[in-house]
C-alpha cells in the first residue's frame, strides 16, 4: 500500500512539474497580434506587433525573389490576417504563418536588393514591441543642395539663404563631423499653433534648413529627417513609429550628434524663453550639447533662459549618440511668435544652434 502511494505521489509530482514547465514556456512565448502595412512613394513599411520583445533573423531567397523574417519564441494570434497584397513597386505581397511550434515566419515578396530593405525592432508606445520592415528607398536624406526647397506645401516663397559668414575655426572644427538635424513635426502634424496662426512645423523646418546649409558649408556631413513639409515615417503611422523614423536617421548614419528643433507652447501667452533638453540618463556630452545650443540661441535672439533640463523625450532617449531637443522659443507668446516667423529670427536661431554645435565640438 505504502509503495503504491509512493509511486502515485511521484507520478503526481512529475505531472505537476511538467505542467509548470509548460506554463513557464508559454509565458516566455511572444504573441504576434497584428500585421500592418503603410506605404508612400519612397518605401513600404511592414510592422509586426508583439506583446513582448522577440528575436528575429532574416534572409533572402530567389525564384521567386522574397525576404524571409523568422520571429523566434513566438506564436501567431488566431485572428491575424495571414496574407496581404501590397500596392507598391517595392513589394507585392506579405504572408505570415506559424512556421514551427515556436517560430512565426513572415515572407515578403519583393525584388529589392539588400541595400533596399531594412529590418529593426521598435520598443515603446501602446504596443510593447514591434518588428518593422522597410522596403524601398531607405537611404537617409543628406544636404546636397537645399536652395529653393519649400518649407510647406502651402508656402513656396521661402528660400534658404546661402550667404553665411563662416569663420575658419568653425570649418576646421566641423569638417567631417556627421550631424543629424531633426526639424520637429511636419506633414500631417502641424505642432503647436501661435496666436496669428504660425504652425510649429514651418519655423522648425526653416531653422533646420538654414542650419543644415551652414553645417554643410563648414564641411560637415549633414543628415536631415525632412527637407519639406512631410511626415518622416510612411503613413499611416503611429506617433512612436514617426518618432522612431527620426531616430533611425541618426542611428543608422552613425551620426556624432542629433539635434531636434521644436517650438514651445503654453496656455498662457506670457510663457517665454528657450530650453535645452537631454535624456535623463544621458551622458555629460548630451548635457553639454543641450546647454551650448540653448545658450547659442539665447545669444542670437535674446530670449529668456529657461535652463538645461532632463527629459524622457523619445528622440533623445532612443538615439545612440549625444542628443538634444531644443525648444527655440514659445510660439504661443506673441513677441516670440513674431521672431519665429521672421526671416531674421529664423536665421539668427539657426546661427545660434550652429554656434552651440561649434562650441561643443571645440571642447571634445
């Protein structure tokens, strides 16, 4: 009797351990909840939504041409759409299936070469983890010739001024430096709007284009997230995907610094001044970059110094180099809005950022 009870107990214990192992294994498996497509004239973006981070591998196959992405330790949700036609010259179709018990396979029918696609993970936002797949023109915008670039689909009168007085010291300091400029907002996102209707996205682009031209003339390699009034990520895109697309420009070009240009706003029109932000856990170099650029702008346009502050802004948190988000001035303040919409104010703001960048690199 005792022997039977002992054997029964062992069987129960073994069964319990097996069940715990199964539960534990299941808890480690990511669920692939959705497959989304967005595209524009430049690229197609395919996004896989998961409830936790997943490892992935990719490889290309021919006859027919396709790119395969395997998501490891993953299970496909039952209601996910498993085949989607894509109306693009860069990809014709995407399929997703449970390839193995713990592997979800995504197959993209495409004839783009290796330099024409990119695959990367995105963390943050409402979806805990995403794997994004870009196909098409994934080169990043460089400043070659921006004279004549329009800042808005509704404003074709603005032209970048090339008459900049750049001294020899700035040229020697900046030569060969890789710099990403991120004019905030754009396209479907106007940003804050001032009392006379100035949209944040317009001065940030004007300032960015003037700054980029100064840096280019100094010998820097300049990348810019947008040259015109446009979204950066293929639409439709979530806020996080739009921000990640901006971050990608800095990270994937191995830029030395990342500068995001914004305008501040508040309910009270009396709020004023210039603020430099850097990531709360960022390096001392990020703090110096934010401080020097903020001080450079204040010297040029005479705004109130609101300080250099830590933040968790996405574009400074997820960049892999020293980064700052600059609030040039308050578009909600009538006096500062007037500065921001004037050619002189735009050029001085760009010059202030430029001077801060030169000072930053001079002290490295």
